C-alpha cells in the first residue's frame, strides 16, 4: 500500500509539474520523500522535488519591475521591438569578450548610448555600488599595474579615481578597450 500511495503522489506531482504548478508539484514530491522514504518512487520524487524547486525559483526571478511593466503596457501593440529598444539605448557595438580570472566567467561587454540619465539599481549580491565617471577622467586616471594577489600577480590596467575608488580587474580591461577605441577616433 505504501508503494501505491507513493506512486500516486508521484503521479500527481508530475501532473502539477507539467501544468507548471511548481510549488504544488514540489509539495507532492516532498510528501513522497518525507512520508514514504522507503518506497520505490522516493528517489525519483526527491529528484523531481529539487527540479520543481529550481523551476519555481527561476519563475520568481523572471518578474518585471512594476515601473517597467507600466511602460511596456503603454506602448502600442503594433510597435516593432527594435523601436522600443532604440528609445532607451542605442547600441554602438560589442567589445572583446573578457574571461574573468577568479570566477571563470565570460563577460561579453556591449557599448551603447543611453538617452537621458540612467537610473541604476545595484544588486547587493553582485556589486557594492554603481560608479560613474566622465570619459576624460577615466583617460587621465589610466595606469598599468602589477599587484600580487593570492599568490599570483595581476598585470593589467587600473583606474585610481579621485574619489578613492580604483577600477581594476575585468572591469579595467573592458574600460581600457573602450578608452583605446575612443582615443583612436578622437
């Protein structure tokens, strides 16, 4: 009887999962993992509980801020998507990809012109603050450096700014390429 109930709960969980009710599915899967741990369906249910939790988390991260949603809803339905993008940012091009040394992430930077003054909302999980400097100040601050770090030596560019902040690492590599392009065109 225990195996039958476990299979039934697993089936209900899969049905909820297929209908994208990830929270309900996760609950059903956990009822098998926790309530019928010795049933043959338990390992599969525990696996699907993790998948359902992951899918629910992804769905939660897809939300659009209300201010953006309000703007999008005010755009006529027959507007071309590129016209929407052009109103906020005019893409100029892409810079060379930069592979980060410590976190092994590939950054593909894009350069664009923003209409008006952008309002940034930094994520505490990613950065401490948003820094903004005029191109002239960045050009004047550029220097080459060698810094020992964690038993290795960082060789590259740095931008010690007048406010006490220093731009270095992958960000400095990206800024350096942009500055080289700006210098070559002026």
